C-alpha cells in the first residue's frame, strides 16, 4: 500500500519564448546538474497549473500528462480543471 508522502510535485507552464509550447517539470525528480536550469525555465514561463501525482503508477501519469501537453501544443484549449480531470486518480 503506497504512503501519502509518495508523490511527485509537478508544474505545467507555457514557454514565453517564440515557441509558446506547454512543458512540464517534475520538481521532486530534479538532480543537482539540472535543478537550477529547469526551475529557471519554469519560472520564466507562464504558469498553467501545478500539483502532485502519486508515485504509484507514476509512469502512467506521466504518459497522460505528455498526451495532454501534446493536445494543448496542437492548439486544443484545456482549462486547468480539465487537465487535472484527465489525470483522474493519479492526482495525489
């Protein structure tokens, strides 16, 4: 049985550079070599939403997030609540 503290913090943001792509950063998975640059990219971007996914079936949750990001980057308009609804019970 997974514990409540077994979760991964993430943020979805939109780049403010010319690409305007939606991206995700998993804060609790950052290493020393990429922590500063990834946090700086997220901070420079336009915040969309943040939250936690359960570590149990985390890879499945990441696939869902990538799928939702692809839809948004292809022009589909999703609200943050719709994005979270797409994650279903993967949200911690």
